C-alpha cells in the first residue's frame, strides 16, 4: 500500500478542504450571479447587482488571505521536509564515505599483513635451510672423524693379524679380504702411519 493511500486526513487537511469548498462556493455564487443576471438588449453585457457582486468579492478577499497563509504553511512544511531529506542524504553520504575509507584501510591492512606473513615465511625458510646446511656439515665432520677412527682401528686390526700370522708361521696363507672398501683401507693405513 502506498504512502498516499495509507495517509489519513489530518486537521490541516480538513481545514484545507473546508477552505477550498468555501472558495469554490463563493466562486460558484459569483458565476451564478453573472449567469442569471439580466442581459442588456442587443449586447453580451449583463446587469449585475452591484451590492451582491461586491459582497461576493469581499467574501473572496476574506477567504484568500486564509488560503494564502495555508499555502505558505504547506510550502514551509515542504521546504522543511526537503531540507530534512537533504540533511539525511548528507549524513548517509558521510557515513558511506567513512565506511568506504574504513574498508580501504582494512584492505590495506590485510595486504600489509599478507606481505609481512610472506616475509616471515621466507625468513623462516632461509633460516631452516641454513640450519640444515649447518647440521649436514656437522654430521659430515663427525662422520669424517669416525671414518678416521675406524681407519686407525682397521690398521691396528690388520697389523695385529699380520703379527699373529707371522707368529703362527702361516705366511703362505692369503690375508682375508677386509669388509671395508678399498678407499677406506688405504686411508686407514695412511692415518695409522701418521
């Protein structure tokens, strides 16, 4: 249902209708006075009773200021409504602009946060790679030391077996093949010689 259909008549509306009816009645009476007046022979002119016509004109003059005042009130109300609508529109625009600024700032914060998160992840990956390199280097050094120790131990074992073989007179027998790779045996002999 529209606002106009739902609108109930107010006191001002009734007053306006009554005043309009009063003006229309006066104008109807004036028109009736002219229409029923005697015509002048051989002319379109009529004879109107001066007192009746002036009385109707006086009634019109009395009613018009009231109508004009009411029209001024209606215009003032319309201006107030229009001014209020402009004020509300400005408030809505101000709120919308502020909200748009907030959203843009929030978007910038999100972009900055995502950028910072990427930087943190990149730094963490670099740190993890450096730690892996350091751990691999440490393990390699420890394994190299262990390899040297094993080489020395292998050289001692081989020297001990050789002495034992000499004592037993089993020189003709071939020494057993070492389970260690040849490179390790060679390094072990070199290190044992040091």
